[in-house]
C-alpha cells in the first residue's frame, strides 16, 4: 500500500492544508500524519468527513505520498503544486510554488 495523507482546503481562505498527528489542519505537508495501513486510512477518511460536516474544510481527499530523503512528496502533480503553494501570487504571505518541488 502507498503511504497516504489527508488534505483539504481551509474554508475561510481556500489555502491547501493537511491533517497533522494532533488532529489539526496545517499548511505544511511535511507535518502531515502519514497513514501506512488500511485502518489508518479509514480513520483519516472519518476525520475528513467530520471536519467537512463541521465546515472547517472543503475538498477533502486522501492522497498518495512517498518519502524521499526524509521529505514527503505527493505522487500526483496536482498535489505537488498544492503542497508547494499556488502557482501565482494568491494571498498575502503566500508566494508562488517552488518549481523544483513541483518538477518530476
């Protein structure tokens, strides 16, 4: 099974977030809780449904990641872009994505 993390967009500003081990949504993929077995993935899905229903986040998804040299890398390009930040100026304090992180 591929390692997985739970991602969503924060309801207030649309910024991509990931669920951390404390059950909080973080803007840093590297702080995300990694699920490595089916039961852990099921828990992530349940938390995502709960937080969506509570209007904390939208567009909740479990995504595939791999660990490369101690760093989490999303498998899909879309998720690498979301992890690195928008591809353009978006909001104060958020700079465009790092092209090196996005590149395959």
